[in-house]
C-alpha cells in the first residue's frame, strides 16, 4: 500500500468504508492494494493522515495479526528527515490499521510521467536523500523490500520514502508469509529471483535502479514479460546511458549482481552527499555550502510541487445510500459463505453506489436524450459519426463552446489545474494529443465544462486518443467537482477538437455525475486495452471490492471455477500439496481500466511453478472475456486481463494482456 502521496487527490469512499478509524475522520480513499486500503483521514486538530487498513479476510488470520503487530514495532524504530513517520496504529483492532503522516506531492513515477527525468542538483539531491533514508531504515534493523518510484514522494522540500518496515526485519523476523515473492519486475534483486533472499543489499539494488530511472526515464533492465525482465536482471547489463558520470559509478556498484559487491546504504549516502556538495557549490559558490545534507538538498531541490487541494468532508449520504450499505454487507456475508472465491455480490438493492450494469450506461459519446441530430457545423465539416452524435444544434455546439468563459474563483481554478495536469500526463503517453492555451472553459447556465484540444495522428490513433481524453476528463471531474468542490454546479463535460483552418468540432459530451464508473468513455474505445497498459495495485485493489453486477458475477464465477479445476489437474506439475478452491484463487473486476484480475493466494509455489500456473490462468481469463463479449456484444466493457500472486503484504503481477480473439489467447 503505497498511495500516501497522490497529489492530494481524494477518491470517493465506497459502500462499507468506515466514517472513522481510531481518532481519524475518514474523508475518502487515497488508494488500495494487495494488503489493504489506504484512507484519507483527518485528525482532531485537522492533521491530514494516510490510514492503512488491512483486508478483512487477512485480519481474521492470527498469523497475519502477529505479522502486522510486528510491522508496527518495526516501523516505530525508524526515523529520519526523508521518511514518513508512523503516527498511530492499532494492531489489536477488529480490522488492524496504521496511520502515517500524509505527504502531499507526486510520486517519482508520476513526476517522471508528467515532467520527464530529473536533472542537475535535483537528481543528486534525490540520490543523497533516498540513500540517507535507507541508511536510517537499515540502521534500525529493517529491510524495506519495496523500493520503487511509487514509494518515493517528491515534496516541495525534498523526497520522502514511504512504506518502510512493512516487509521484513533484518533480524530474521518476517512480516510476509513464507514462500511469497513480492515486488514489481525490474525492482527485484538477482538474489531474490534466484533464491528468494532479501536483505539490505536487495534494497540497494532497487535503489540503484531507482536512480537510473530518475535520471533517464527508462527502467535499467527494460520492460516486458516478467520472466524476460527477470532474465535481464540476473544475467544482463543495465542500460545506464544518460546517467551523469559521477553518479553513474555509484549506480553501477549498487546494481552489481552479487550482494557483497554493493555499497551499504550509509556508504552510498556519504558518497552521494559529496557529489551533492559539488552541485551545491556550483549554485551558491565556494565557501557557502550548507553544513548538513538536509540543507544541501534544500539548496538545490528544484522540483515543482504537485497540486495539493484542500480535503473536504464528503456530502451527507441519504437514507437510500445507508440502506444500500447494509444490503451490501448482508450480501457479502451470504455470498462469502456460499462461493468464497468470486469477488462479486449478488444484486442486493439499488442505489448510487452499485456498480452499474454494463448495459445501464450509455456506451457512446452522445448528447443528452432528445438531441440526436448533428449540428450544422458538424455536418458541413464532414464530422465522424461520433462527432455527429455529440454536436447537436439544440444542445451543445461549437457556439455554446464560444459562449463559455474562463475560470472564476479558486474552486474553478482547481478544476482547471487538475484537468491540465491529468491531460498533460495523457498527452505525454499519447503523442497525438496537443494541448492548447486556455483549453478549459465553463458554461455555468448549461452546467458544462469544456476542454479543447488538437490531434495530430491518423484516424486509428485519434480514436484511441479521444477515448483516453474522455476517460481522463470524466475521472478528473468526478474527483475534483463531486469530491472536493461539490458546490460547483457542473455535471457534464464537452470535448471540442480544433484544427488548423477548420471550424471547431464537438467530439464528446458526457454526464460525469450519472456515469459513476466513467464507463461510457471506456466502452467506446476502439481497443479496450490501448497501448502499453499495465496492471497495478489500484486495479488489483478495485478488483477486490465486491461487485453487484450480475454479468460480472457470472463471468467471474465461471472463470474462477475453470481456473480452479485446471489448477487441481496440474497439481503434479505445480507440486501443489492440497486441493485448491475459492479460498486460494479469486477473480474480480476493475471497471475503471476495463480489466479482469485473477489472483492466487496460495504461496507455496516456486517462481517457475507460479509462472506455469499464471500462463494457464491468463489463457482461461482471456477466453472467458472473449466468450462473454461474443455473447453480450459491445455491452460487455472488459477487454483486459491480469494474473497476480497476492501475499499478506504485497503482490506480484505475473501475466497480463488484451482479450481480442480466442486465437490470441495464451494456450
């Protein structure tokens, strides 16, 4: 669980989320992962905190409770200026929890995606600060075991390392369940791949990869299938082109194949502090270098602060919402007793927080009901069918876009900043998008937010890019308008494409209030997966949230039963010591990414065995999605699948892909 810092963006709470945990009032969610959920909380004095709550099924295990109690003890040992402190915890609560200070800012991964690699003094400051943080962790007898860009927050005052102490004590007391390999390919050390060994040297290997990634924007061992990345880590040489010379020598040592050849964190921190002092001298002049590493980091740190909007309490929930929560809890108890492994709930009521049936949400970017005629400008300009549906003469049009105004007041400017940030990230991933000045405008009487853009690609690339723009708009506006500024009157967004020498064209309109899962944008895409999609802990966490959609339940049940059946047929090959069932193998859905997740909680397979199982599970997941789409047509939104192994304090993504045809599915 590493969503402590996410730019301040609080996601809505889900049914069943507690209004209060310990002394903290819960405002929403910051993220979720294989271990549990990270809530946004506020203390009695208004202090913002990240409250990490473990999954209920894990909380019922005495072994896990003992491990979690150990985590609290480990975390309390560690202090330092570049670490996030633990503020409170209750390992004995019905559902154990741990609260850390909330750190506003982008993760290193988010920053590199939006702004590119770090350079100059900021890069050396990152190296010195993160090495110092790991030195403090290791000095307390703790191994981090999850050093990666998502666990480094770039604050206005320097970097902060998250989630120390959650995995392993250097004195041998493990917090993870025996037999599980946790981590993300590319951030796992050679010795962990070979023998499962973890230690301070493994943290230093990941630290070296982290610095290479920060300096170049590339993973030093590349991307691709997990087994391919693992082979490169164990036997290949890292790609360090672009890492500055003095720092490269430190990174090369940290990425040594043998643990004994890597520098301890304290030694790396001293070397990086010396390199940082040289950078500071260039900035402030000889004889004026600050005496401490902390002051040196501050002197050269030049990373733009991420948005940090104020956290506001959620709107009051109506009585129907409260009844829905009760229905969901009851249904969970019933289904849990009957089927166990399928993470889906039978429909138990209606309300605004049910996951919508795929057929219940419009799957096209159309104008409001009754306005299906194309506008004159769309018809004359040779607009696509999508544009003709959206641009209607009696509703939204290029003329209403011209009537819209720029932002007024701090709340509307928050909306503008959020949209431009998120669309900037989208534009970086999808080169056809070109952002333009004054892209965001407001039409208060129509309750519409307008976003204008240009595209520079062929029709196929444009179709996917427009889908991604629409999806980003929907998610951003639900987050900022509904969650942070509910007093704003807006409820729909309109996308306007501008072209050189062409009249503006309305390409998309959507009611982001009613489309709770932003599915219409996802369902309209030409290819459900799009380029370079990779599953992550947020998607896995969302898949663990029970669904009430009947189609999802049926598909998940069929897929889980088939995968369990084949897993047991493969027991001699996998070396499984017992018959597996729904307690070990589970299936769930992430609507936001149109993805189905399959995960195993059986932790006794070795690396080769778990990959053999994942190959089979990926094939079955792919075939289940293709079969359902052939039956339900475009009303079935799920086109992606992912297979993971989940342990008590982490996960490993093993296989993932796009379900297009049966022939493309893994054998």
